C-alpha cells in the first residue's frame, strides 16, 4: 500500500508531464521546420552577423529536461576578437573566431581579390586563429558556418579593416647578413622612426647565438643619427666562431603618430677569429694578439695632445672598434693646416678622425715620441701588415692617454659603457640571449 503523501507526489509529477505534453507550454509548435532566428550583437562580437535559432520543443526534450538526463540542444553562438566590423586594426595583431554551444564547420577570410588568408582550426573545432599577418589598408571578408548542439548549421558573416599607416618603418641590422666580424662588433638595429613604446619594440627584437652567449640590449644614439638605435652586445668580447641570428619582428607594430612597423628583417653573421690590438701611447707601440697570443708588435706614434696641452690631439683611451678600412684615403683638418692629404693603409677606429695608418713622415718618431694629431702612425710595411689582418668589429684597446673615448667621439662607443650601466639602458632590463 502506497502512503497518501507519496501517492499525491507521484500523481502531481504525472500531471505536470501530461500538462506539458498536452499544452506545449515550453514552446509553441512551429508551422515550418526552420526555427525562428535572432542575430547576436554586443561586445566582443559587435557587428557579428551569425544567425542563432531557438530550438523546437518536444515531449522528449521536455521530459529529458525534467529528468536531467540529457544536455540542452542550443544554437551556436559565434564571437570574434577583434569584433567583426572592426576598423583600424594592426595587420599583425591576433585574430580569433570562437563558437560556443557548437563548432565551426567552415570558415574563410578573403582579401578584396578573393584570396583566402591562412588560419588554423582548433582540434575540437570551437575556434579558428589567423596564422599569418594581414596587409595594411585592406578590408577582409569573413564567411562560414557554425553548427550548434541543436545540429543546425548557421551562417557566419563579417569583416575586418586594417589600418592605413602614415608610413611603414624600416629596419637596418648591422652586421650585414653573411659577414664575418671581429669579437667586439655590437649588433646595431637602426629604426627609421623613434618608437613611442620602446619596450614594445624591444620585445620584438631577438638574438640567437650558437654557442649560447649572454648579452643585453641598450638604446644607443650613434654618430649622425637623429634618435637612438637598439644595440646588443655580450658582457665581454664574443667567443670566436659564434654564429649569430638577429630578428626584427616589427611588422604592424604601432610606433605612434600614425607610423607602423614595416617588413621584418633578419641578419645571420659569424664572429671571426679573436684579434685584439693593444695600443699603449706610453710604450709607443701596438701589439697584435690572436687568442691572447702576441703575433706582431709595431712601433707607433700617437697623438701629442698630452704633451702640448691640446685635447683635440689626444688619442682617446678605451676600447675602440674597427669600423672601416681604406687602402688609400685623404685626410683633412683645416684648423691644423692640412687638407686632402693622401694616406695609405688606413683603418678607422672611431668617428672622431682616429685611424691606424701609414705615415712615412713620422717613421723616426715611431717607437719613441708621440707627434701625430691623434691617429696612430705606423711605417708603410707595418701599416700594410696590420691593415691586411684587420676586419670590422676588431677591438683596439688604447691606453696611456688623459682623455677617455666617449659618446662625444662618435659612432661605436658601446664598450666604453660599464656592464652594470649597460643593463640599465634597456627598456626591458636584464640579460638576454
């Protein structure tokens, strides 16, 4: 015998089911097999034109809902980040289309010429992600379908428009691709416009070294430049034979003022043999070392500024870097009475007019007296021998004079900056590799 309370509960449940089945109170029965449609809207899918339908009710669905034994059948809801209809987008920004309550069954984004841009669909089919940058100043059209758990495919339509920049910023990387350079050669990434967000741009510069070498970025203003470049160097000289890969991935990055990063750039170069020049103004000679071993010693004459009290004629102390060399060149300094004097075997070591070069007029002084205007003078034979051994990026360590090499002396003065200070000159401080 069933207790009266339990009997009343069972009868009430049966009555509810019967009432639902008879009156169809969860949803009216449609006269067509196509459900009514709605259009999704609002952030983050403003401008989205994805049709979403309310599912038809049935006695089976209602009974399942009451018993909790089946999942609800829902229409797919598609969203996009950035939103469909967005304009002024960076062409390198992330772009993802996502389906809730279902999967993306087809998707295509095309440019005005009808060419599809590449992307990848997630393994579960719920999202699609752009995998290559877009073009500047272009409107892209989105078409596709999404199928909900209700089994009904619905169209996806939308568009995106990328920004039209005032100009695209170019990148120049030194050392050049394929070059072999000395152990003091810094990486110099020169940009055609000063970025408003240095940290953003710096985060898109990458160095790969084989073998691993620790180093760091710093913003350095080089001689003749309007704004700083981004330099990278190790704490000490490069290990000989290091393979270096540099990437500047700035395409589409916002530099501010309507300027955006242009094409990405790379450079792959090699660190050559370890050659260091030790140039001592008080011993009147330069010593050429390979891997720490002396391979040549040449008598020299340095600037005589410390003798005559003229700072403009003092050869600067500090780590210079070989920048260029010319077998024959002309040198001028009208303030000191000479113009277009022909010199041979000239190796430039700074932008302030310092060279290691032949000077036959000072041969008698080389090895015993400093008489030059600031350059390091050698004899013809010694100058040629050194010239033929030198490559871009070799360090020349000058000692024994009263004035240190600095930013005032021009282009490459990276090694005059103490390492602890160098680390503070990055917008993303710290050692990187």
